C-alpha cells in the first residue's frame, strides 16, 4: 500500500469542507499523512473490526478552526499536549479524568 503524496491530493476539511493546502511547496513529494499542512491536520484513518469500513484506509483532513471547535464541544478528545515547543514549555501528560473517560469509552464499545 502506498500513501498518496501531497501533490496528488486535494484535501478538504471533513467538517467545513474548506480547502486544506500544504505549507511548503517542497512538501509535494511527502506522503500526505506526514506532510505539513497550513492551519490543518491531515492523517491516515485505518478502520478496524466493527466498522463497515473494516480494513479500509482513508486520508482525512480537518482545519484548525474546526478541530478547536470540536475539541471545545467535547466531540474530539486530546490525549496528549506536547507543550509549546517554541516557548520551551514542558509537555502535559493525560489527566486522570481523560484517562477514565477513555477507559469508559473503550469499555462501552467492548460491551456492544
């Protein structure tokens, strides 16, 4: 399986459908899931057992504005914060509340 390159993709935000563009022109030869994207995140989504898309792999993008909103609304969970590496602030590990919520979600899914 070969991940498409940045230059081969037209990515839109999964929420607002805004175009997502590469940061640098020389990223064109990068695989899409490790390229640098302007105010957005693009990654590979591998679907597992239980999904009707089991064994399928998608490239998915979300702009920073939508990700921030979905995080504030509790739709997506942040599991780690690397800190502000530009300001030399230390990373922040998961808190107990987040770990408990993730464990409960996993337990709920396992019981279905």
